């Protein structure tokens, strides 16, 4: 059985380590998994006053797009010991209006990449707290804290051989996780 996975990257930077991580996972996926980027940088900040009969079109389009996916994989930097505003905003936009969250029940995984040694661990755990509230079961193992992430890619952005081996373990675990949750 195949699954369609939304990849949300919380870094808008052109040379983002988190985007490189997602690109490499996408490259390594088996045929039964399809992961696509869902862009989030264009979403206006969530403001409940705009949640009317005609909310911003970008919110409506984003919500409709996320509904088409079976699962979600979040790739996040750590900004000031927390999650990037753009990623948190996407979670907020998708969770509203109240009672109509597009996230409900979707199996999730979180990868955090950072040039620091702790690999975005605080952002990773902060995201987990939000996903619990959103009723998104989060894969527990392997944990994906990518410290010194600038060393995990060659000059073309391809994962090093050792890192690629780890990403293959992540993919196998995530595929099993999705199947376990959605069966």
C-alpha cells in the first residue's frame, strides 16, 4: 500500500539544512511512499478575526492541500530554542477553524537540523507538544536530531554515505509507523 506524505520545512533559507535533509529523504524513498513539499512561507499569520465565511484564500488552499496527504513529516530549524514562526503558523492555520483541523490523526515525524551540537533538540520537543494537542501520533524512534548538520552533506547537497545510511533507517521506521497508525 502506498502513502502520500506532506513535507513541511520550517526554514525559508535557500540553502537550508532542513530542506536538504528533506530532499535527500525524498530521493531515497521506496516506490510505495511519495513525499512532496508543501510550501508554507506564503501563509499570512493566523488571526482569528480573518476566520470568517471567506478566510484568506491561501489558508483555504493550504488546508485543502494538507487534507490530501496521509501523513506529515516536519523538518525544522531551531530558532531561539524554539520552532520557527513559519512552521508554527502553518500548524495554527491548519488547526482552524476549531473542530476542523486538517492534522487530526495524521502520523507524523520530526527532523531537526542545526549547525549546533544539540541538533535542534528543543525545537523537536516543542513541536512534539503541539502535535500531541493536534492529535498527530509522532514517531518516537529513531530520534532525528541532526547536530553539526553542515557536515552531513557534500558540496552538491547530497547526504554523505554515513548520513544516507541513517536516513534509510529513518525512512524504514517511518514507513512502518505510518502503516501501523493507518492500518
